[in-house]
């Protein structure tokens, strides 16, 4: 009888590829901090972009914006890879959106949110590059974009593995 290996699921391949660039402990710690900051900054910046006002939405008008479409795309992408990870990510995005709405309400004029998001994005990416320097290995430019979608589910997968939850 031949030793047959079970083919890896696409989610496992994507997470393994991302994980291969994050082996050193210092780089992993940087990513534990920077990945949520980058997700917050990207969603927050897209949230702050002007969106047409739709009268039929009434008081909920501010909750339908470009970030809504970004989130829908992200959740659809994750759903195709792993339903459990997509559900958890959706809940986490709701938490991030709460923070975004609070920051937006604190400002009132709408100028603070994009500035904070741009600043956080730049700082977090500088630390990401430091992490790649520590690792001694940097992904290609094309992989960088793919890794922006992969990084959050990589973090979630690490948490789920700690609790021995199959995703």
C-alpha cells in the first residue's frame, strides 16, 4: 500500500506561504501587532472616502460606503477559503468598524479619520519591512498584495490552532 498524502486545501497553502515569510519570533511579534493595525487603517481609510448619499437609507446612510463593498469582497474571499475564518473575520471587522465610527464621531468634520489611517498604515508598514529585514526574506511586490488579504486569516489560524479548532 502506497503512502498517500491528503492534498492541502487552498487555505492551508495560502497560510503556509505567508507563514514561511514569518518564521523568526521578532518578525512574528511585529506581525501580531501590525496586521490588525493595517487592517484597521485600510478599512478606516476606505470608510472615509466620500460615498453618494442614498435618501432611502435615512439615518443608516453613513453605514453604506465604499468600505461596505471592500468588506463584502473580503468576506466573500475568505468564505470561499474557510467559512469559519470568514465568520470570525466578519465579527472582528464589526469591532474594527465600531472603532472607526467612534473615531469619526469624535472628529465630527471627517478630517481626522483618513489622517489617522494613513499615519497608522505607514508606520505599520515600516515595521513590516523591518520584520522582513529581520527575517532576511522579502516577498515579491505581487505577493505583498496577496499577503494583505492573507495576514488576517493567518493570525486567526494561529489562534484557532492554539485552541485546536479546525478551520
